[in-house]
């Protein structure tokens, strides 16, 4: 966890999709297969769309039909696995945020923003996806792009009912990001049966000393913690922590 992890909240949807894809892939090999096949099918469909638009591909519509079926099949599985992932980490993230912020009345919520259906947890999501691909094919041909699907989905992250990206302070954004990553660490640990090592490289930026210390008091329950910070005030006096100081190039002093 570094200083750029705030982009999960403040950045583009790519950042939020990546956190799902990267971490689900660590414990779910079926997800890896579906994601790989889906992205490959999207690239092939986009190439076919372009070929049809420019009239350089014979039988282009039949080819697009074939890719539509693959995309709908793999895409529906990806969406539903992502939603289950968020449903698992959302309450954990909310509890962690309340603990770090010191405000039990302040809550964060995570919801999957699906471009296919308002209620994607249905048995016929693949069928809905396929119908939508065919319905919007003309628009996709005009743009040479598959304009919806898991590769365009997002996570809605809210703080006290408002979009965190717009209304949260940088300190709150930092605490939300830490809460999400800690909850992910706990979930992965439960799936793989091993305690993770969490590297925190200047991950306490924008936090005052009180909240930074709250983070370090909470963090060890999610794994082994290694913290690098230029701010000594962020450290806590705790026998479970061993402090090392880089006093000069190649020189390390052991504080305790």
C-alpha cells in the first residue's frame, strides 16, 4: 500500500476495476480464466466491429455473433464474482474506517456499478448481456468499441451517503483506501489460509498523528506489517514493532 492507492477512490474507474481483478485473481483461478477469455473476446469483437464498419471483413456480422456469445458467457461470471467480492469486503471496510476515523457514525459503502443491468445478481444475466450486445451493435460498430460490460463497470464508493471522490477530504480518502486494502488482505488470508505481509510505503500521508497511530494499532490484525515513513510522529511506541532508521546511505540503526 503506497501513496498512490488513493487513486482507488480519487482516480479513474480503471483503478477500481483493477483492485477487483488483481485481488480476486489471487484466490480464484476460475476468475482468471474468465477474465482472460473475456478480454481476448473483447479485443476480437472490437476488431470485427472495425472491420464491419470499414467493410474489410467478410461475414463480419456472423463473426460478431460468435464473439457476443463468448463475451456474454464470461462477462456474466466476472460481474457476479466481483459483486460477491464487494459484498464480502464492504462491511469489513466500513468497520475498519469507523475504527481508524474514530467516528462510529461515519460510514463508507461500496456498491458495484454495473453497465449491463440494475440487478445483475440474476440467473439470466448472460441472456440479458447477450440481448444488450445485439441491441447496441450498431452503436458499437460506429465507435469500433464494445461500449459496456465488465471492462466498463465501476465501484460506487460513498462516505456518509455522498460520493467519496467528490466530497471526501484527502485525509478521508486515505482512510477509505486503507480500509479497503485491509479488508482485501483479510479476505485473501481467509481464502488462501496464509497470513499476508502488508507493505506500507508512505501510506500514512495526509493523516494526522492520531489517525496514523490508529492505523498502525489496527493493521497487525490483518497481517505482518512493514511500514516505511519519513514522519516519526506517525510511529507508535509498541513492543510488537521493531523500528529501523536509515540514518545515511547504507547505514541502518536499530531503535529497538
